C-alpha cells in the first residue's frame, strides 16, 4: 500500500519565508517564521505555488509580533496522515474536507492540475483562511458607493497535497499542518455552508413547489444534522435560479412570457421612447368565466409592498353565489396615476361581456382610481370601503381622546351615523354628533366632516348606498381577508415578479377548486335546516349562502324580533333576497317561496350557463 508516512512536523514544513519553495526547513525553530511579515519579502503559503509579493497594507494589518505568535497555533497535520489510497481526486478531497469539518475548519482546493495536463497531476488543499485580503488602495480610481466588504483571510499556512500515481490512484501528503488562527464555529464559514449537488436538487424541487426558504432549510437540517447551511445560502440559491430563468429578459418581460406559456389572457403597455414594457394586465381564463357569470359587484384594491420593484399592484376581486371571493384580474402598473388606472380598467372592460358590465365597484379612497372608474365605467356605482374608513378614523382621532372609554363612545356614535337607514335619520344623528363633540373635540369633527362626510357621504353612508344591489360588499372584508391570504402565500412581502405570479397562480387554482366544490354542495346536498315548505323551490337551485340569509330572516320572524311594518327593504335592495315581511305570508300558509323572487346572482351554481 506504500511506505508508512510520519506525522507532520516543523522539519517537514516548507520554508515559508524564502523564495525557494522547493526547500524544506531543517529545524523546528524555523517553523514560526512561516507567518512573519516583512515588506518586500517573498512569501509562500507552504505550497509549491508561484510566489506572491506581500502588499504593504497587509503588513500593516498583521504585525510581525502577532504573526509570530499565531504560527504556534493548532498543528492538525497528524489528523491528515493516512495510508488510504483514494480511487479519485473527488474522494480524496471529500475525505480531507470531512476531517477538516470534524476539527472545526474548512478545507478548500487552492490549486488543481488538469488530469490530462501532466503525468502525475496534483491537487493542493488549504484552509479557507489562507491567502491575504486584496487591497484597493493602489487602484487609480475608486467606484462611488463602493460596497463595504471584509475578508477572513489571514495567511494561514496549512497545506495538503494530493497526487495521482502511475496506477491512477491518489495519495495524500501533509505539507504544513499548522494554522495561524483559532478555530471557530463552522456556521461562520460560508464555504462550509455551500450546498452539494443533492442539496441543490432538493432546494430546486422544494422552491418549484412553493416551499418557503425557512422550511427548505429545516428540511436540509433534518436530512443532515451536521449541515451548516444558512438561510442566506438558500436565498442566494433561489436568486441564482431566478437569474438563470430570466435568460437575459427584464423581470416584467419574463413574467409576460410565463403568463403566455400558462395560457393566461394578458395585455401589456409599452413605452414608446424606450420600447420597454411598463405595465402588465393578466387574468386566468377560468377567472374570466367567473367574471362574466358574476358581473354585479367587483372590489378593487391597489397594493404597494408586494414586489421588490415597488410596482403598484392593482387586483380585482369578484363575488360568487356561494359568498366566496375570486381573483378576477391583476395588473402591475408603472405608476399609480389616473392614466395607468384607465389603461388597466380598459383592459378589464375589454374582457367582459359588454351586455353585463359591473354594476358596483368597491374601492378605497383613491382619487386617481375613482376618476378612472368614472371614465371607463360611467354607469357603475362607486362604494368606498367602510373598513378602511373606520381604520382611518381610529388612526386620526384616537390621539384626541384621553380616555379609552370616551373614544369607544365616539366610535359607537360614528358607526350609528354610518348605518343611518334614511337621509332624515342621518341628518338627526349628524346633528347629535355635532352637539356632543363640537365644543370638546373640534379637531375630531373637523377631520370627520371635511375628510369623509361632506365629500363622500353618498359613497359609504347606508342612507345612500342601501338603495341598490351591492351584495353586502360595502365593508370589503373580502379584500382584507384575501390580502391577508396573499401575504401568507408570499414568503416575503417584497419578492420578484415571477415569484408573485407563481403565488397568484397557486391561489387562483385553489380558489377555483373551492368555488366549484361549493357549487356542488349547494346543488346536491340537502341541509336539514332547509327542510321546511318555505324552501321547497329553493333547495338545490339557490346557494346555501343565500338560504342562510333567508333562514336568519325567518328566525327573526319566529322570535318576534323583526317588525315587518317598518321594513326599509334593505335586504331586497342590497342583497336581492326577500325581506322578513315578504316571507310572512308564505310561512303562515306553509307555501314555498317562489324561486323567481330570488336574484339571479344566487341561482348561478355552474360555469356553463347564467340565469337571466
């Protein structure tokens, strides 16, 4: 198997401070010299490599006295003395790295001959802290905003040599077993955390399946308890995959390609000056089907922290007969301007059945979007989201109330005002609020009146909005829940466009499955709550969501809570369902409520045909 090798000693260490790197030191006294630093002297890193000249700034960083002391630090050469014959270079390197890992440092390949370049090719291994930091002081120019960098290199002399013999077998020799530094945790070494081929494959597969980086890292740690990969390594690997996917395209161009390949319906807006894509609008074909069978109400919202490029994201949400929501369309815009919104809404309008355009559009108080809606959908009514209004009220008004109880009383009065069933009720409640808070809280009233009531009361006060069908969407809780789902699906709130689209695609597919499932449940299942004669014509033809609402009206009648004589017809106007007073004669006579008196929205339980 070969002659027996002796443990590494300082006598066998190469002469580190002399130009002739082929010579070896004769005594142990010269070993500490391997880390002495002197300007102008040639250095070797205890290897048979081309000599390097030390740079003056490096000598300043590592003093001679410190280097002399460091040379006496760990001698681990005996751990690498072996009679093992390795069948390949890869096996030799892997063995050395495993030994180094057990000792607490990282072994790297410093130099390797081509296997066909010489009769006995070699591979030189060293510590990852070998070599010296590069200096930028001698450069003629320095780049502005230069990134701050650091280096862990300290001139460590540790060195191994592997060489192939005539039998194509590899043997390992210790050239210098000393380190000039202490060992630290392997987690501090980026090299130790590198992914091998199997780990890279796992990361790629899990990333393609939408698994979050933290869970990918946990899977790697579970697979190998000694794994020192960091979360940053996972993110870096993802970024490398993403750059490879782009293939030289801009992010929005690559997104457009992905959308086309997936069969999405899409539009793009190009900058005439640069011929670059600025905005992108897209929708899933099945989502478009949902849009055309549920065209009555859409909710629009613009998000700003969904991608690293800070492109505003306009997303449109529809409501189904089973009271579920679906993403109707998305649009990445270059700016949140009126012109950008007009372009996106025109794209949305062009996809819809022109005979049944949206009746109601629910939005936040976004002036540019409101103006765009008035231009593109002049026949549609605009509602402002009450949820966001109430949040703004709490944010701006709470600071004026010293006691929480007083603020809660104000919120109750405010909500009472918003829910005013008639204009007369609104006037009375508004005057009461003025008289209660004008003297003590003038700033609160000023904000409420000038910001919301005077300019926008027709867009969110019940006395005005409860006169037409809006399917209870004035609170827009649907948007809030979907926005939360979107953030949960996204691994980070700021991702690349392709990651965002893949997230959308997963959510859309999940939504479509759940909606179709709810259609089937409403069609074929017989809920025991609806066995009475009142539901004879409705069961199986109307969604459970509508039947639940009718059931609540029935229960209010049976409990005597509902006064049928003072009905404001809110249920009929806003939901397209019978009010309590409409149900009374059918309940008393045990007759079935007519299917024809249910709005078509609630009777749509299939993608194939729509009720007229």
